[in-house]
C-alpha cells in the first residue's frame, strides 16, 4: 500500500490532475476576458513566480550567452502555444480541445526522429497510425455536433508549436537550467502576449469576476510554477518514464471534468477518438525501458 501511495505517485497524480483541470478552468474564464490578455497575464505572473522560486540560482540564467535560446523557446512554448491555446478554447469545449493538443507526443515522435536522430521503433509507428485515426474521428465528431473547424485547426496548431518547442528545449537542455528556461520563456512570452493584447484587445473588456480571477490564479500557480516544480522533481528523481507513460491521462481527465462539471458534450464517437488518441500517446512514449523524458512545455 505504501508503494501505491508513495510521494512520487501522489505527485504524479497531482500533476496529471493540474494539467487536466486547467482546460475547463480556462474555458470558464474566457467569456469574460479577451484571450491574449488572459494568456499573457497568467504566463507572465506564472513565470515571475517561478523565477522567484529559483531566484537563489539566478547566476545560472547567463542572459548574454543564452538570450537567443530563451527567445526561440518563448516563441514556440509561450507566445504561440499560449496564444493559440487560449483563442482555440473559444471555439471548442475544453475537453475536446485538450485531446487535439495532446496529439503533441505523436508529432514529437516524428520531429525527434527527423531532427534528434531518435530511433523510430515499430511501436511508435503503430502509435502514429492509431493517433492519426483518432484525430480524424475526433475532428469528424466536432463537425457532427457543429463545433468550429477553426477550433480543430487551432488545436492541432497548438500541438504543433508545443512539439517544435519541446524538441528545441530538448536540444539545448544541457546548456540551460531547466527551471530558468521555463521561467524566462514564460516571462518573455507573457510580456509579448500582453503587448499584442493591449494593441488588439481592450483592457476594459475584462470583467474582473470570480471566473477570471480563478483562471488567472490557477494558471499563475498550479498551471505553471507548481506543475513544473512537480514535473522536474519527478524527472530528477528518475521518474521520467513514469511521467511519460501517464501523460495520456491528461486529456481523459479534461474530458471527464468538462462533462461532469461544465456540461460539455460527450458522444460515443468522441469517446472512440479519445481512446485512440490516448492509446497513441502511450505507444509513442513507450519503449519497454526507462528513458529520459523530453522537457515539456506547460499544458496550459
């Protein structure tokens, strides 16, 4: 029993829940705030909080040496990821959108094979095939229930940016402190999103009510700093393979929360597509033995 409920297992379950719940929390806040300003606030505040957490190691930032890497990572992992994600949630239910975004490990398998020289095992090829079928099924279901095609496209673009950003972070991970990479990309990305949002959106359009405050608070605490403190603690403790194997549970948790608490549609076709995507993500992450997990961007 102690092994089942070990600190590592509890931390992993909390991580999955934090990522899974974020989709519905953000969906709840979006009707009351412009998307780019909302994304920028939670990214910037979350990055600043994480920076405060690792402030004692500020000498490891090495800005003059690594500023280009921080900027490139911020473009993919923060500006495009948060921006597309937040706008996309306007067009799709949180659960369905999370399924599309969590097609990222499938894309990551392709990019890692092409650019990092990782071996494309047969089980990964099977996973890519299953995931492709699952995405088709999920997308068709969205059309049947009159869910925006734009939302489906934005979901897949979000997954694409996350995959590209993850490959890049993995490529430079030996040169940069992982905590500072997440903090700096969030601060830079959040600042850019707030700047663009201030030009294209209106601050007066924000209704400072409970859903908005909860959304910002959740993203700036559980969504970025707390989740990534847990994530890197697990990786540093040698639990990378376990984290990778259970990542596919995140969209399942998101769909469950969206259905139970927010009344989002849950059809039989969506369940089939969800199951296939989950199976695909598991296959892509599984290679029969523990391995180092690529550094992931924040899910939300």
